[in-house]
C-alpha cells in the first residue's frame, strides 16, 4: 500500500534525448523547471516491478494520450525513456484518472500511500469545501431544492 522509494537523477544525455522527442501538444511540458537538478521518484506502488518509472514530460501522442517516462533499474545503472499511454483507469475527484502509464504494476496512483497523495487529499478536501461555499453564495438554494435535500 506504499509508494516505491526508488529515486534517481536524470542523466544529461537522456535529458537531451527527451528534449529532441516531438510533442503532440503546443509545447513540451516538463515535470518541473529544474529537470537536470531534479531527483526523480518512482511513481509506482511498492510491489515487485521490472524497472522504476517517473514522469518526465508529456508524450508524442495526443490520441491516445501518452507521457514520457524516465525508467531505470539501479540509481547507478543506465536510464532510458518510454513514451507510454496514460492509464486513466479509474476516475478520481481531482483528475480524469490515474496518471501512471497503462499496464503499470501495482495500484493506481491515488490508491497507495505517498506523501504527494496525502498533499493532494488535503488540497482536494479544501477545494471541495471552497467549491461548496462558493456554490452556496452564487446559487442560493431554493425552497424546492431544500426539500429534496431533506
Ligand atoms: Zn519503483
Ligand atoms: Zn493506473
């Protein structure tokens, strides 16, 4: 039920390769502005998997939607890139679905415990509360609707 703890730094030549890959979108969306400095954290659940994988940038295809993943086995070993279709298996309140690649081992990204997931949960709870509040302010509930709620 926990996230894999594997981390690695992006090799310069792998980054250069990723910069040369085309994109189906207006521009390449990187995982962050500091790709070269970033410590990449495997996004899979902590179940046995063939290699680690972390989102690097958006993919070369829009339909189906793909993402480019940084893949590695050991921190000191070779890295490679995979342009793979997004999972999107199950809907969740914050996004169209799981953002890990299709066929990934383990559970989908919000079904296991990871620090980033906890942050998203806190955020979504806050967001839902704000949404309810603004909804009430913008659309006062009519007497008929109130009866339906009761
Ligand atoms: Zn892993
Ligand atoms: Zn998934």
